[in-house]
């Protein structure tokens, strides 16, 4: 889902850059409130894992692949704000070292995958978790479900940016929307499965390290949804 | 502490296996965005990345050794950068309270 340079014009790219910087600053402040000695290595590990998992494209349709976004995974494990920082760091490393995602598009990618993918994705998780009765045993399934939903949500961010700042005038935005939505609903199934498996594995071994679970052993920030 | 180290070590091992071993079997087909861009006719508006000629560009591209290098470098850099940033953010709290 990494946007290269050239898809979106400079105005919207710059606006997204400012939004990304603002969002990152808020995330730093909010994460500060709940970061503990225990959470620091966990957040660093989650960043490395999201990077690694994003390298593994899985086949989705003939001629098309997808890979983990990881926003909900990171947010459920280390909280939405540290999760937002994790995703932003991964995107910065990918753009600066691996030529994945354009440099002028970095703000766009952070808005879509970090602010929408992790923070809005966590909001979806919290709503599902409340509706599901707030049981620890439901954490992996609901994290997977929220992750599944987060992919078309993040992809809709791209469609919005393309509608506002796309560099080709003649393209029907409705047609792009349905094509992006359809493909990313399918990619979201993979996202949901991977998130379910990984969150499930951490819940089995160290439930006290899962921020989004009632079993979490640390302090939390004010919840987005109580 | 020991329990924490065991979890961290196991997590790092899994991460390296994903980046170095499982990544070898990754699909090389375009991702969803690139696929739609091709179908809808805006793929050609993509500009080459300034670092497109780097050995790490596109995680090594077709080169197996550069793919392995990319996996190891990427995991260590994100881990190190993450540790650094989160340590600074946390110590900021300590100084704000003290």
C-alpha cells in the first residue's frame, strides 16, 4: 500500500506531511504517559516484527499480492500511540533505506498506515472489544477482525488523497475507489489472519504484555473508547 | 527479568526468521495499490525513487543475497531505532516528573 512519488501532487503530499508530523507529535506525548521500562523493548521488537512481516507479500489474486500492514497488530500489543510511532518508524526506514514508498509521499503513507492503520484501527478494536463483552479470550479474534477492517480503511485514505491530489485528471475516482476497496478487502483477510495468529501467540505466552487486553500488566493512556 | 529476556529473544528470533527465511518465498506480484494503479491507468505517474539503484532498494529486488541483507539490516535498524526513540520518549517522562 506504499504510495510512490508521483501518484499524488505536491499540495496534498505536503498537507499530509504536516498532518503526519502533527499526529506523530501527539503520539509522542500520549505514548510518554504510559511507556514503562518493560514496554520499551517490546515496542522496539514490534517495530522490527512489523518491518519483517511487511517484507512477506502473500498471493491474493492472479497477478496481485498483499502484505501485512500491521497497524492494529502494533496498537493492540503496545497501545495506539506507541503503535502509531512504531508504524511511522517502519515507514521512515522503508522509505529512506529500501526505496519502498516515495520520499514526498512519506506523509501520505504515515497518514494512511500509521494514523488510520494504527490509531483508527485501534478505535475499531476497542469498539469491537466492548461489544464483544471485554473478555481476554476474545482479544486475538477481535484484534484480527479489527485488523481486517483497518486495511480497506487505510486504503480509503489513499482514495481520498487521490481524489484531492491525483496527478491524472481523466481517471474516474469512483472506479478507483471500488477497485481499491475490492482488492484491499481481500488483502484484509490476510491481515486479519496474521494479526489473529500473532496476538494469539503473545496472549498465550505473555498476556501481561498485550496492551489491548484486560490482562495487561502496565499503565494505560486514556482510552480512545472506554 | 529472565522471563522478559526469554520472550524478547524468542520474538527477535521469529522476526529474523520471517525477514530472512520466509521473505524468500514472498510473492513478487504487484501489491493491491500497484495492481489497481496498473488497471486504472495511473501506474506510469509513479516516479523512480531516488534510492532505486541502492542494493537495498525494493529489499534487494531479484538478488537473493541482497534480500537476505535487506532482512537483517531492516530488522536491526528498526529494532535499534525503535529502542532509541522509545527510550528517549520514556526518559522524557522521567525528567518531566522529576
